[in-house]
């Protein structure tokens, strides 16, 4: 699996700055924070390359119209 940098977003407050998490620390963040896993790639990319277990796929071009599907009380880990 390619090394990915993922963006750890705190969905609220809106002004919060994103934090980059190195790929080798993803498991630690997942265990400690129990984030919502959001994969914003298109379905073809997800099918071809795979995704993290438990990730929800909302393609980036659909994200604005589907914001109500994102939790407001959890960290959001995006790939």
C-alpha cells in the first residue's frame, strides 16, 4: 500500500486548522481517537486501489451536497 498522508480534520469548529498525519501513525490515531474515516476519491479509484477498513466513500465532487452525512462530534480522517 502506498504511503499516504491523510488529513485529520476536526469538523467543528469550522476555523480549526487541519493536521497532517503521517501514514505510519494512522493506526495510532484510529485507536486513540476513533475518527470517522472519509475517502473522497471517486469510486473507480477506491475499487482499483482499495481503502481503509470502515471508510465511507463520498467522492470529493459530491462532498458539499452530502455534508449532512458527516458526523459533527467526531474527528474526520480523510484520504
